[in-house]
C-alpha cells in the first residue's frame, strides 16, 4: 500500500518552520565565535607581555578581546529576542545558549581580567613577594568570577519557568558581568602595572562575581515589546545612543556597563530606605476592633 506523500505546500511550511527554529541558534553560534576569538586575542596579548614584546601589540590584542566580548553580548541579546518574537524557543536552544554563555561570558572575561589586570604587574619592578600574593589572589578571584557566572546560569535555567517577576533578574546577569570587564579594558587599554590598581581591579571583579550569585534584583528588558508602537522620542533616543557608542565607544560603553552594574545595589539601598505600609489586618481582627469601640 502506497502512503500518501506530503503536498508541496506542506513541505514548504515544514522547511520554513525549521528555518525559524534555526535562526536564533545562528546568533548563538555568533556569540560562541566571538567568545572563542576573545580567548585567542587574550592569549596573544598575554604571550606578548610574557615575552617582553612591544606593549602596543598587547594593547591591541586586549582591546580586540574586549570588543569581541561586546559583540558577543549583542548576539546573545538578539538570539533570545528573536526566539521570543518568532515563538521559536526550544529546549535545545536554551541549553545551547547556556553552554555558549559559559565560554563567552565566563571563561573569556575571566582570562582577560587576569591577563590584563594582573600579569603586567610583574613587569613594573614590583617586589616579588607582593607580586606573588597579587598573582594568587588574581587566580582565586578570576576563578570565582567564572564559577559564579556558571552558577548564575544554572539558577537562571531553574527559575526560567517559575512565576517570578519578568521585569527583573535575580542577580547580575553574566553578560552584564562580562560587559564590565570588557568596558573597562576597552576604555583603559593599558594593562595594569601597579599592584595597588591591581587590587582595586580584583575588588571590582570580585564584586561582579558576588552580585551574580546574590539576590540583588536588576532590571530586565524582556518586558519591552518591540512590536508595540513607540514614540518618536524613544526612536530618537535609541538613535542617539547608537551614535554615541559609534563615536565615543570607550566612555559611553563604560558608563552603560558601570551604570547597570551599580543599579542593582542602588535600587536595594533605596528600597530599604523607604517606609513600607503596614500589612492589612485580617477581617476577624477588624470586627473585634469595631465591637470594642
């Protein structure tokens, strides 16, 4: 008995649907490529410093790694947004995205933070004992950034299907933590050579690691629906932001990254300072108060 074959229209619809599901994964692959190139550029800069080569080559390599992490953040934001707009989210896409995020926003920025912020201290005639402890602390804090980022992703995957408020993230998102590292390196470019600034840098990196696994809430842009009509003022504002990043990428990206990085603790402090209204009393307590009067 011959089975009926699918009609050309049905086959075309199936192929089109498969293409829609593949599209977000293509942006995820772009995130992975950027993370891989960032790792290679960081290793190139570290090797240049270790060999005592030209500092300009190391600066270019570290800056290129920071830029690739920035592009990885762009691709990571697009894949989720496209998956939601096209209703093509899948279990494979979510797991693939998490694995890629560990590489692009965990390993790549951790290596960059250590190579740029710790390794160059050795060449600045620092006392060997001081450099020994700075190096050990740098290893610990860089690994803490990586493992806290991985834990942040695992918690996000668990809480993804919960009824939590979609307007906020619980903890600093790992792309934002990687963005802090990339923005600082892109803005300064010159590797840290003094042990004091190296300690300050490790404190910032440790703060990002802590905030990723904390319960501090950060504003999520997932609630923004791009399909709705926007005011022309919003369109002008978005255009000005894009132009500012294109023309003055170093200070603008640093301001955006640090502003979002500090927004969570600031919102928590402001929330604690507000006086909360008293909890409503149960009906039984209210009736007893009425009878007593």
